[in-house]
C-alpha cells in the first residue's frame, strides 16, 4: 500500500465519501445526543467558502485507489494562553467552543487540537492510526504550530465503565507505555498526558431517544451501563431524561 494524505481543502471531490455511513458506523448511535458535536461537524456543510476548518481536515487514501478514503482526521486551531491558562476540563466540547469563538471573533490561533481520527472498519488493526497521527503532527508543523493537543478517547475504557478515568488513564504496562491502545499510539508518537478532562463530551436525550440509540429499557433511575460508553449513563425516570458525560484524557504533542 502506498498511503497518501491530503487536506479536505485539497480534495473537495472526496466530500461525500468522507461523510459516508462507513465512517459514521465507527461511532455509537448515542453520539447523536452530543450537545456540541453539531456545532463542529455541521460546519462542513456550509457553502465551501464559509467552512471554517477545511484546511485542518485530513483524508488518507491508497495511491492506487485515490477516490476511496481509508481514514479521516480532524483538528481545530485555537488560542491558548492569556485568559486561557489551562486546557478545559470540558475537553472536546470545550476546545470546539474555543475554536468556534476564535474563528468568529478573528482571534489568532497558536495551537491545534485533534478532534477525531477515524479509520474505516475494514482497515483497522494495520497501523493506519499512527500514520494519521504522524500526518496530523506534520500538518501542524507545516501550518506553523508547535503544540498539538488531543482530548483522547481511550478505545478500551468502555470495557471497564466503572473504573475512574484518573486511574485508567495513568495505568501503564511493564514497558512503561500506557495500558490503553489509543493512549499508547499517542504516547509512541511523542505525546504526554496532561490531565483528565472529566466532562469532555456531553450527550443527552429523552428516555425514548436513549431506548432508540441503545435498545436498552431505560426504565430505572440511576447509572446505566451502555455498550461503547466509557462510563455509565445517568438516567432519571422522573424527569424523562438521561445524560452521558464522557471523560477523555488531554494529551500534548510538543513539536
Ligand atoms: C482507534 C482507531 C483510530 C485505531 O486505528 P487502527 O488503525 O485500527 O489502529 P492501529 O492498527 O494503528 O493500532 C493502534 C493500537 O491499537 C491496538 N489495536 C487495534 N485494534 C485493536 C483491537 N481490535 N483490539 C485490541 N487492540 C487493538 C493495536 O494493537 C495498537 O496498539 P499496539 O501497537 O501498542 O499494539 C480505530 O480503531 C478507529 O477509527 N476507531 C473508531 C474511531 C475512534 O475511536 N477513534 C479514536 C478516538 S477519536
């Protein structure tokens, strides 16, 4: 395979394929309840000249099949420092809001945050994610940024939803690398853990929506363990609402 990586801006012809259901199926249905996700993802459906972060999207394809994306990656530029002294506890949601504000207010960014790396299901397990992450680091440097941050979603955390993220994130193997595979990919690329973002992504919905998303009854108040969720979902039958507050792990790539 001869992997090529382009920006979304360089390959407008791939727009439809980048947003195909094939990539969407990597995410659980409950992400539809994300309270901030639309703010970011819907912006790619604005008229082309108004899309804020086109230059910060990456798409990978094999040179022998240039019309078939194999992986996609997103990041956003934001201003860090000044009145923003710490990465937000609200991780993914927080940095998307910062980037959105900076874009609308004309504030000059000085850092990048990764938002997503997504490898097609039939391409996973072949090392593509490391190549995408390296491409993101290279792209950050090319754009003049020295810092790439990432509110990382540890891929195996869903297997132990009751473990506090603080304990899970810092668990290491005998070789000193993180226990979690996706944290490990970032660590191998040179990143270090900054802190846990306890409320990185919030997803909420009525109990009817949660039943649709998960196939679970959602008929008792309290914590509900949901497949693919990193921590239990909080359910209130009395108020007909459930909310999932996902913790992520801030990592820092200094170039
Ligand atoms: C997470 C993801 C990007 C990894 O991409 P990938 O190209 O399949 O991963 P790689 O082949 O580079 O493997 C990365 C690490 O995960 C491990 N891994 C990959 N698939 C695995 C599996 N099914 N079970 C256990 N470990 C696995 C690999 O062993 C490797 O760790 P190691 O090198 O230390 O052994 C991909 O699975 C994906 O797109 N998932 C859905 C979207 C997502 O969760 N993105 C991350 C958050 S934004």
